[in-house]
C-alpha cells in the first residue's frame, strides 16, 4: 500500500505592533512598540507640538534578555 505524501506550506510572518494612546494624567502621548521594545511618553508642549520622548515602562516588561507585552494582571 502506498501512503499519500503530505503537502504543507512553510512561511514566516514578521509583525511589528505600535500602540499610540493618550495619557490623561500627564497630558502626554504614550507610545509602545513591540518587538522593538520601545516605550515612551511625549508631553504636549502646545496643542500641535509634542516634546522629546521620555522613556517609561508600562505596557512592556523586560525579562531574560527579551521584551514582551505585560499580562493584563501586571498592568494596574
């Protein structure tokens, strides 16, 4: 008896995620990029101008040489 050969496709997916939100407490733009591991606040200087990025860690967690999104229970 001859067994049928299985067919499959092998491919890679490269995804970059960027979150941009508004931090009400500081009136700043909050940006988090994954897997780049960048997360920062940009304070509002005028209604149309943002200041330089200031590093923060709210949505991303550092662990064992990699950056990963925090779990929902870790964000409070």
